[in-house]
């Protein structure tokens, strides 16, 4: 159940964020933040992330607010932690022994 919920939602949120940057659509960032919410809630109950897991959807919301002002580089900077998180989790899962 976890793989059905997490990985497709994480990857689709990253794809939506790239589309939001390409087309300058803040609404797509909001959809991306909803899609990454299950991962964020899961991370918030792990001891390693605690409360910091809840911050990841807000990066997408912040990028949605910033892209309305047509500042794309700051939106890219705001969504980069989400890309790093998903990449790190993918690396951890693929390199398990």
C-alpha cells in the first residue's frame, strides 16, 4: 500500500512542479503540494525528520506565490529541496542490501 501511495505521488508532484515552472501556472504548484502531502505526513512521524517533514508541501506553496510575481529563479530555489528529498529517498531505497 505504501508504494502505491508514495512513489507515484512523489514523482507526479515533481512532474507537476516542472510543468508549473514551464507554463508559469501557480495552480499546478498547489496540486503538487497536495500530492507530496502523504510523504510529508509520513516523514513527520519518523524520528529523523520529526516536525521538519511537514515543511515540504510549503515549498511548493511558496513557489506558487513567488511565480505569480514572475520570479522563476526563486521558485526553482524553493522547489529544489523537494527534488533533493525524492532523489535521496530513491537512492536509499535502491541501495538497500
